[in-house]
C-alpha cells in the first residue's frame, strides 16, 4: 500500500469500534487503527468433501494399514492391495500452490529427495512421489524446476530404467484438484512467501483429511492443532524430510479433518463474523483504553 493511501486510511478510519482479522498474526494491523475491539475470525470455505467419511476415509485407512504391513516386511493380500489403491508402497506427496521458490517448491523437492535417500539406505520398501500442481510465475524458475527433477536424487529405479519421482500437472481446476487431494497421502506447503496471508490451501488439505507439512510462517501455526508435529522452519529441507517421514507413519489426517469442521467451514466463518459484529452492538460504543482481542 502506498504511503499516501496508508496515511489517508489512518486519518479517516481511526479509531474504529471493531476490527476483524483472520488470525492473531494480523492483530498488529488492527492496532494501528486504534481499534477498540479486535476479533479474530478465521477464514472459511465450503466443505469440498462432505462425503469424506464414506468415500475418502476408508481409502486413507487402507493405505496406512498396508504401509504398516510393508514396513514390517509383511506381504499384502489382493484385497488389501485393492482397498489401498494398488500402490501403497508409494507415499504420494502433494504440492499445490503457485510454483515458486517463495511458496517452498524447491525446498519440497530437496526434502523429498532427502527422504527417499534415507528410505533407500534403510532398505525400506516405501518410496515417496511428489505431484506438483500450480502454474509457474517466473519462466526461469520453471526451467530450474525441470532441470532439478531430472537430477539423480529425484529419479527412482523402475526395472532397468529411471523414472522421475516428481509429476508436474500444471493448473488444476476444481474437479482435478479434488482428485489429487483424494489420491494424495500428504500435503507439503513449506512457504515463506512474503505476501502469505492465511494459507487457505492448507485449509483445503485439512478438509480432505491430509496430513500437512508446512512452515512456522505467519498465520500457518495458528491454523493447526496445538503441538502439531508437521511444522518446520522456513528454508529447511532437512526438517521437511524429517516431517515427511514422520507423517508417513501417522494413521491419517482425521483429526485435521475435525479441525477443519470445527474452525474453517464457510458456515463457521459466517456465524463467527456475525457474532463479532453483534458483540459491538451489545458492548455499545464506549471507548476503552486498550483493544479487547477476541477469538471466535
């Protein structure tokens, strides 16, 4: 925002009776307007998979159970393979965002390569595969991406030939996006993008019950349950590898699905927004010495 615009906004709007912010991270913006009341109302989206329990959860559970057996050195029955999607030995990691360094794309590539190298050294039957969805903003970064995924660290042996551990699908419309969310086992979003505000794509991943690996960046830690193990420092591929391997043996993201239902649905957002406005009507317009933060 230009300095003149900021000055005009400050002059015309301060002090305000109520500021509504998306997260505690944004609290400082409201304080600049000398807000008498500040309410945190998390963003919300329509539930993208209301059929989660019937059509998505059984597959997630089957893939986890199959992966546990494989890690123990046990064989799978044809029925177990069918329920798990025929390839439970592949942990399918999804990156979905603008394809750029700031969103953590290249850290994801390095983290995945490190994780696969550790699995290989341990003679594990499990490997990881990354699906990248989104469009490139910078042509030079797109070139760098294709060069990077051709390197040996991101190649997997398949018979006598090498096959990439990374699939780039480009822009995903709503139907395709739903499909890749359903088919994935883990969501990786290690962003440090300078203009990251709320990380709504992480909310979508939680809605699909996907374990999430993301950064301690801005609002993101607030969106996840307390003590969540999938948080990593920015620009830390080694931590990403650790988190991906840890998520591999997590049962599934059912509790993240519950976190979504409790906090990030569109209905919850609208209800909390109305309650925030109503709280000012109840309190009246008597100025206070300091803003009173509330979280709905």
